[in-house]
């Protein structure tokens, strides 16, 4: 096998991440989320806000991979490098969206996972990825994120203003996106990627909408919980399990258009599941699944 030059790989990997963000927002109909049909349960953003946001993040996606490829040192040191870059990316995103949080969680996770992907590529991994290659990247990301929950949530009592993630940890012990990273993204390795691999060949939009429902039925979604509390989250998990049982290729979109209205009425949006979906799409692209 001929090896591709590093700069080609860099462009290819960052491009797959950008594509994943574009696919996620373009997928329609998504319950409660911004899509091509409506703004879901959001009054402050629309499809175009997401276009602005993705373009603002694009150079940083490239930088995360580059930092990983060029990294010499421990996994933890790479985490600190990509997170500092991530803080700049978040500022660029907020400037582009006029202070609306479109991709805060996605930016954080792509920083970690693109850094990890770059580091593994620097050690010889080449796309297309096998399932084992993806696992190697997730294990590297887990190592990068070791101690994150404890480190980030130390001394919260002394803080005067808290983020939603911090509030959820104090109120319910929910670790959200930080816990997911520290565990090596089990929602990817145990849930969405096995589903996408097993259902390869199906029409992409239907496949990814079903994958979103699967995530909504199981993930500890910080967005749903901060807006609706624990009971609203339990209800969404039960309802999406039922939708998965009732759906088939012919009626999936019809069921989702109706459920979108239900979540809009309840002012609920599964932003955590949406972020995990875009991360899943990224690895599916690297594995050439569609
Ligand atoms: C860790 C991040 C996401 C900040 O966390 P914060 O508590 O503000 O966010 P919060 O937990 O509310 O969630 C952010 C987003 O994550 C997504 N999300 C929520 N739950 C999940 C989940 N289970 N899985 C995946 N994504 C999720 C949602 O899209 C949500 O909007 C990140 O923005 C970050 O690291 N920022 C830099 C912080 C920093 O270093 N500051 C300087 C030192 S204080
Ligand atoms: N297609 C999408 N539509 C809407 N939100 C999405 C989409 N994809 C991902 N998200 C995630 O959902 C989050 C937005 O949810 P939410 O509006 O609850 O965030 P917030 O700004 O933290 O809270 P609030 O607006 O309630 O004060 C973003 O962080 C984003 O990552």
C-alpha cells in the first residue's frame, strides 16, 4: 500500500469532520433540532446560523488534526493543546453566530477526537479505517481525557456563574459530555457505530435519522435535561424506543415530522444526541460506510 503524504491526510480528515457537521444539520426531519424544515425548539438559530458556525470552525478542525499529527509527548499534553485551540474556536464560532451556541459540545468533542485521530495517523494509521483503527483512536481519546470529570468539576462550589454542564453535575451528578469523553465515547463504540456498520447500504438519510433516534433513546443528553429536567428526559427515552419499534423505511419520516411537533411544544432539543451523531458520521466516513 502506498502511503499518502501527511498534508493530504490532514485535508482529508478535517474535510470528513466538516462533512459530518454539514450532514448532521442537513438531516431532516430531526425532532426538536434545527434542520432544513424548521428551527425545532430553537428561537435564536436557524439552518443558516449553522452554515456560519461550520465555516467558522473549519480552520480549527484542520488545526486539531495538525496538532495531533505533530504531537510529541503524552496524551494528556495533547488534550491541553487541543482544548486551548478549542477555546479560540469557540470564540470564533460565537462571533460568527452573534453569540449563539450552535456547536459548543461538537467543537469540544471534535477537538479531542481529531487530535487523537491526528496522533494515531502520525503513528502510521491510514484511512480507510477498520473497526480496530477507530477503536485505537477512541482509546487514545480516552487516555487524553483521563481525570477530566474530576479536574473540571473540582471547586465548583467556589464559582459564581455556572455552565449548564456544571449545574447538571451539582444537581444530579450527571457528567454529560465530559463523562462521555473520559469513558472513551461509548455512545460511539457501543451504540451508533455498531448500528451504522450493521446497516450499511441503506439510504443514508433514513439510516442517520434512525441512528439519531437510537442515540436519543439511550444517551444522557445534557440539553434535554437542562431544558426539561430528568422526567422529561426519561419520557423522551421511552418515546424514542417506541418510535424505533414502530418505524420502518416507509413511515420513518412521517413519524419524525409528528414527533418534531411534540418536542417543539415541550421546548425540548436533543443537542447532545445531535453532537454524538455528527461524531458517529465522522468515523463512519473514515470507515467508508457510506
Ligand atoms: C467541555 C465544554 C463542552 C464546556 O462545557 P459546558 O459545561 O459549558 O457545557 P455543557 O456541559 O452544558 O454542554 C455543552 C454541549 O455538549 C453537548 N452535550 C450534552 N450532553 C452530551 C452528551 N451526553 N454527549 C455528547 N454531547 C453532549 C450539547 O451540545 C451541549 O450543548 C467545552 O466548551 C470546553 O471545554 N470549553 C472550554 C472550557 C475551558 O477550558 N475554559 C477555560 C477554563 S475555565
Ligand atoms: N441541528 C441542531 N439543532 C439544534 N441544536 C443542535 C443541533 N446540532 C447540535 N446541537 C446542539 O445543541 C446545543 C444547543 O442547545 P441549547 O439551545 O439548549 O443550548 P444552550 O445555548 O446551551 O441553551 P439555551 O439556548 O436553552 O439557553 C448546541 O450546543 C449544539 O451543539
